[in-house]
C-alpha cells in the first residue's frame, strides 16, 4: 500500500519535516523504476516530494545512473499527469516498457491497474480513462514478456496483499481470467515481523536467466522499518514459486536505512545489475521516501547484494 501521509512545516524559504529540512538534491520517489532507452535512463515512481505540485508520475533522466536531471516530463515535469489518463488519486508504482514501437506505462490509481501509452518516455502518457477489469482491488503491476507472451504480475488486495500472475491478451487490454495464479503471500518470519492481520507481499519484479525465473518482491507494511526485499524462483512464469532461504536480500540490515524495499531491476553499463528502491525519510519519519540504488549479482547460487554499492539518487 502506498498511502502518503505528510505533515509539513514551512520554514523560511525551505521545507522541513518534524524539524528536518528536505535535502535540496535528493530525489523523493517511492516504488521507483528505471527504464533505459537509446542511451538515456528514465526514472519514475510514486511522487513524494511535497515541493512539487500536481498528481501523477514525474520522470527524471540520466546518462550514467548517477547524475540526474529533472523532473523532465512533458506535462510540467510529469510523464503522466492526473486528468490525462485513468485515476483521480493514489498514483502508485509505475512500470515503463517499449512494445511494438510505443512506450507503455502500467500503473496503479484508485487501487486499480491501468495502462497508458505515449510516443516518448517523457510522455504525455494517456489512455481512455479505464482500468483493467478485475473482481477485486489490485495494485503494483509488472508486465513481463516471455516467448512473446505477456504476463501481468500484480498484487490483489484479498486477505492481505498477495502477488498474482495472469496471462494478458496480445493487445494488453485485459487479463485472461482462467490463467490467474497466486505466486507469493507473506508468511511468518522476515515477511511479517509485526504479526499483522493483513500481511503484505507486494512490488513484484520478474526476470529470467538461464531458464530460471526470478521474482523479487517486498514484504511487511511499507511503514514498518522491517520492510524488505526477498526473492523466489520458478521453472515457469506461472509458478509454482520457491522462496529463497537467504531472503531478505535487501533490508535495513545491509542498507542501514529503515523501510528498504519496493523497486525494480535495471541493467547498467557493462551488464551490471542494480535494484532501484526506496527507504524511509529517516529513522523517525516515513515520508517523503528517498530513492536509492544498490548493485545485485544474480547467478546460479541465487541473488546477492553488494552493501558497499548503496547510494542515494540525487540531482
């Protein structure tokens, strides 16, 4: 869940949260994702920066994953702005990809999933104002193509936040109901450290290497300092999925930051693999969540992180 509850105090020309002034150059996007196209990296996420007015999805750009500029979206910094596509509130967790010559954005709004298109990664992304049909509320979309077939990994809000997968129609306009499968739900241990009535598994990202499918996901409520990232593997995009015994792979234990989770994979220069994610603002305050990057190594032994590679994303 991505509810944004921010208490603001205006102090001179700056802005402070509980006496802590926002960093001028820090990027404040939660549930971030990075899309690479023609030598440029595009960063999107759930808007958190209270200094920027408007609702929708901002986009920042970089040539090297370190030096960022923006927001650079076509609509006042926004790649998708409220009013141009489905949704009136709760614009969360976008994913961007290129398909058949167009740019697609799968995203959450009003606790439903919608898909918008654009001729540019900078937007404007638009659609017909409709969401994907579903019998329950659903969030956190991630569309994965395997052997030409699209699969929608997503979270259904039913007895907790649970990760599901379903095949999609070729035009990406709907899921195929008879293909729906549950992938992951939060269990005890690191996935539910507060023993809550509504356990949370969310933020799916899927990749494939040497015939093995890897599902990275986050667990615990995002406001919990123990929010963290684990992974599971499968021989099929539809599962069944086996959770890794060495999870979580990203948490406050190796980042030093509360609420480390919910992001996406991005391949940088020389094939280096990174995970883009968010953390809490501080040890005392959740919002606005800060955007960070950490290096991953994915091979036959599993998924490992390099804690020394942790860095904030800044302008």
